[in-house]
């Protein structure tokens, strides 16, 4: 049971959250500019490092906010959490 | 033979307790475990072994016990538990278990759970744990001190242990939990412990699960003794040396009058001294080492005990209990017990749960935790502190019928078979021999097996490895973990505002997610088929109503609400216009249908979206995800109002007449109130939102009112002889029209085009979720599974899920929906069939039913849509 620091609500048990997979996989500005391979890559291929990985999580049983969780997939340690960037900010 | 001493121990001789084992009544004392009470009464023998049916006796003193499994009959009922951890209470009844256990009847005793937080959790109230708890409490921390035994101090309590724990318990912020076993350590300082309250708190909860989050966890769980293997080492009377010492110190029980002691380290001689002082006449101490310390030698000299150096036991002898042992020097020693300690074994399995490795240390012949984590550390003897140096002693020479795992009846010969089969990894050998998989979790067998394997292979023990421990470290009953969350409390139940009306009508309910929905409303002993047929006929020829309140409702508001919905859904919604309703579908990024529903345009900045009953939460999550992560610039707010509204679907040719009677101020005629429009109206005096949508193809109205007014509107409708119907009739009515149920006719691999719903996918508007994927080669394949109708010939009702094959027997798809239809006059079915849209008129077979089916258009009823305006 991970202890996850929601940037809005503070540290809460893992069961209050859902994991939405790798963060920073941005929706392409024009999906139709991608060929089928490129689009398939965007759809289905994600990083799978043995180590730190930035993920997006949602505090579904709390404030419903999505935010970033830096998690080490080897040690299962949550290294850091942070709010999503505001419009125009870099991730 | 074991017996109770007249003095000593921690038992209360003023409180004798009667108990029954296998029908025989005995007497023990307050402070006994069931095992110590049995030993005190001279009962060593327990149930026969699980596979070989050999006689067995009590072997350990706590959770390492492999033999003494009992079923408790009173006062608590437990299917299987070691007698060594059961605190004796008056009137306790148990039977010893042979072979396999039997499940308990459904538990009747109450259990509950506590969530607790602490700066420091200390596991074990022995010397090291007590000191750690005192230190943390002295620093002002919140401390939880758990200990598995009923009284603190570890196996051999020091005289001040009870007073020190009492002082701790008196402090604010300190929680002391005796009779509590930590079953596992998890991430970020999370621990789960089970408190056994059946003795101390009669009449209340018998078990309590503690879910503890601690900033720091201290493991102070001490050591047990490790045995070694020799022939017939499973005879009753053979026991761990440390267990014998614990029975003596705590319960004043001498487990044997003349036990042979076999060891390979100096730590055993303190126990030799204690046993001899208590009156045991030891035939010999058998020590595998060639030299012992002078202290050890002086213990033997003082009590005139023969000391056999460089010697091990090679075989035990006896009929149903040990009567003698043979030793490697050719001697034969009569005895009435054998007490074993080849080495001390730190009990640090909990540490390995959080990734602290257990490393083999040759000098002490034991596994010792290596390191700590940011939250968890091991202290005291569990960490290897003060362990006596030991010779490596695993197995007597030429042993064959020597048991390694008493709990599993696995022998040295079993290990040899595994090695002969080519297995080398200890994890593989564990699975092959089942060593370490018993309820004792391999406490006395895991490292022993690794040592024997290493010895056989001529490799260091550290190289062959040891099986890793995983939670739970003790057997846990499901009833304990479930706590009060059984029966009605197993899962939250959601009931609509009209639930009591449905109960009064005798509805048969079904679970849809957490909702209770009426499935049908039988009258006068009707079976489901008869009731559904009657309800369907009412909806098609008269008027009927359904409680549709479980559909998810999301208010989408803000200046960008329209453009936002255009991106989320497949068709264009921003141009809908106030007063209109549109049916819509949602896809995933992969183009597969995830949900469907209707959208009402309330005003330019307010849309009311309905979702499927089961999909409401997921749709809201998906909308939030896109709004927050990809489109933060959109000014949109989402509010779930599912529970605020009650929705009644009024269906049938007479629905307009009935509703008009209750809605005198609003013209409901087809000309004034067109299909796919909504308007505000007073229904039975209640401010309502009425829409003309139809999931049946009939003239129909959906009436939305605040939940508190639902019963009033429902009752007013009922006065007009409106037939209530449930989900089963709703399914039949929609299938007759070829309308899909997302999740029944789709399974996450179906696009809107596969369903024949291409009209709902807008090519004119901009991008929407899933659009690009609908142009992928795979989603454009002509042979994708596509939705079709099926008519069986001759008419027969297909099984939902039935496979469909062509004339060659090749699999083409499966039936997704199947009903007997009164309106069509025969059974109908929907199916996903490979390339189905191009197979109209073809014949397929459902081989499980042996039925031929003709592929037809999925719209079976009123394909021209003439009935929707009444």
C-alpha cells in the first residue's frame, strides 16, 4: 500500500488513486500527420524502465485531480509527486 | 514424559482452567497455551502426519510448530490453528487434526479492523523490542508495540518485562498490543497485524485487523532453534530445544524427564543448565563440535551430564514415541525425549517483505538480515546480534528416512529425488518437494533444506540460496481479513429513489455494478419469461414505465463545453442547439466503443450528458483526464449529478395520453414536441425535464425530476394503469430495434463502424478521441467482427456467448444477445460475426445448440421507425 502525496490533498493511501500510465506522452497536434506506424507507436508503445518512471495518477477518491508521480519501478518507491503543468508550461 | 512442575513459570496456579482435547478432559492454568497445557497434562502426541500418517508430537512453542494443528470447537470455532499459539481459556474444546484440514462453517463471530498511525511500530516485546519501544516513547513518539504472545518478554521473559510493558502502556500515545501477529510488511511503512481478542475480550470482536502506517518499523522478533535431519527424527518427544526452554520458563512444564540434547553451538548450554536444575536427568549432550567453551563444559560437569563431542544423532528409535537414539560414535542412549538446536535462526522473514536480503553467515550457520531500508530495521537477535558460533550441521551421515519438513512430510530422500531430476535452484526444489510450503512457512525447514542441498552439491550454502519469504508469515483466515465486510456490508449497495416502490411491487432485482435494479416485476407466480413477455407487450401496445435513474449523468458546463464534447464524442454536439437531445458514442484512443448515451443542450454553456449505468465513473475519469492533461486551456467544469436526478422512462402508444393528463400546461403532441427534443414541464405538480428519446422504438418520454420527487411522479403514473418493467424487458425492447448495450454487444474490440453505427461518426467536425484509429488498417479490415442479427431456423433460443461457425466449421463469431421476442413472434439474437455486414442472408451454425441461423439486419422490429411518434 503505497503512500502517495497528492499535491492538493497531502499523503494518502494508494487505494484512493488510479494510475493512468506513463506521463508526458502528449497527444499529437495533428494525428493525421502521422503514418500508421507512428500512430500505432503513440497508441501502444510506452517506456518500461527498470527504475524511475514519471506516471500520471488521479486522486479519484479525493479531489479528482490528475498529477505526476515519479515512481521507481524497481524499488516501488514514490520519489516525488507534483502538479500538472499549467497551460503553456513544460511538463 | 512431560509434566507440570510444582513451582515456577508465569502461570497462575490459582486459576485452573478445564479444557477438552479429542474428547478427553484435562486441566491447565491461566497463562498456558493449549500446547503447554497439553504438555503439562502429559499429552505430547498430536494428530498423525499429513501424508505418511506417522505419529507426531508437539515440536515447537509458537508459529514454527509443524505438527500440532488443532480445530477449535469452543468457545471460538477455527478450522486449523497450531495449538502452540492458542491461549488457554476455560471450557476450550479442540480436536487434533490429521491429514488435511476442514473448512469452518461460515464464521459467526464478529471481527473488525482498525487503521492506526505511529511514528514507530515495534514488532516483538522481548529485550530488544522493549528497549526500542521505551526509547521511541521517551522521545515523545506515537508508538505501537505488538507482540504475538499473551505476555511480553519473549520466549524466556526477564522478571521486569511485565512491569516495563505496563509502564509503557500507561503512557499517552503508546499502544501495546499483546496476542497480535504482524502478518506482512508492505510499501511505505505499511503493516498488517491480526490481534487475537477471543481470550481477553469475551463477547466482543474475536479478531481485529490492524492496518498500521508507521514512519519507522523496528523488527525485534528474536530467534528460534533450527533442527537437523536424522532417521526417524519425527517421533513424538523430539522437539526444539528453545521450545523446551520456553515451556519450562513460561509454563513450568518439563517436556521430558530424560531428554538427550543435541546441538552444535554454545548457546544451548544455558538451557541444559535450566533443564537440569528443574530436575531433568539428561542421558547426554551430543555436540557436533570437537571443542566447546569452558562454560559449556562446566555446565555438564556440574550436573554430571556425559558430553559427547564431535558426535551427532544418526537415528531415533521408538514405538509411537522416542525411546532411544543412536549416535555417530556407535552408542545407543535410552531417553524419553530429544531436544534439538543445530543453530539459532533469526526470525527476520518480515524484513525480506520489504526487500532486506537475508544473507547466510557461515560462522553462525544462519540467515541474517543484511541491511535496512529507509523505514524498516531489524534489531536484537533477529538481526543476528549475539548469535552463538555454530558448526554447520544439516544432516546425519547416511540419513534416508529423515524428515526435513515435518509439516509437509518431506524427507531427505525427497531432496535427493529432486537433485537426481536435475533441479539445482532452491526455489525449484521447494516446489518439487513442497518443503517450506506448509502452514509453518518453512520456519524450521527452509534453511535446513538449503543446507542439505548445498552439502549434497558440495557448494557453500550462500551459493544455493534460500527460498524467499512472502506475506503472510502466519496462516490468516479470510474471515479475519473480511472483518465486518461480509453479507450486506461486503460492497456498498446503491438504491434508487424508487427502490421501495419496486420492493412493494415484488420486483426481482439484479446487480448492475453497485446498483440494485429491478429485473422484472412478476405477477401472481409468473416465471421470468412470462413476466417479461407481458411487460414487453404492455410497452409495445399500451404503456409501461421503467426506473432509469441509474444511468450516469454528468453536467458539462462552461464556455468551451460544446467544443469539449466534440472532442470527447464521435458526433458533433457543439451545434446541437438549446432544447435538443442527441444520441452519442464515446471511443477510446484506439477507436473502440467505450460508452454511449444522450446529450441534452441545456444552454450554450451547459450540456447534460448521460452515460451507461456501469460506465458513469469511467466516463467522468476520462473526461477529467483529457481536460486536465491535454486541454487545460478549455474552460469546462464537470459535475456528476447521477444521484441528484431520478429518471422514469415512459414507453408505449398510450404514453403521451397518460403524461398529458399529468402535464396539463404543456402541449405534448407530436407537432409541438418533436422527437429528440426536451423541455421543462410540470409533471404531477413537479418541475421536471421531459425529453422525447426512445430506447425501444416506441413513442416514449424520459421524465427527469429531483430524486426526492421521484415517488410522487411514479405514483401518479401508476394511477393510470402503467405497467412497470425491468431491465430484462428493456433489453428485449432494445434488441428488437437493434440497439446495442455497450459491454454486452461490445467488448472493447468493437468500433462504431463494426456495430453498423457509422452514421454516429462525424467526418465533418475536427479531431475527436479515436478518430485517427478508425483510419488504421486494422480497424478498416472488411473481416472484422461486425454486429448482425440472427434468426434461428427452425426458431430456437440461442445461448448468449454461443460460438458461431460456418459450413467448414471455422469460427466466425459469437452470440452477444438472445431473447424470445413477443413483438417479432419468435426468438431473435444479435451477434458479432467476422465480416458480418457482407454476409446478409448467409447461414451460420451454433454448434453447441446444434442450430442453424440466418444472418439478417439487426433491426428486427419497425425498421421504418413509424412507431416513435405514436
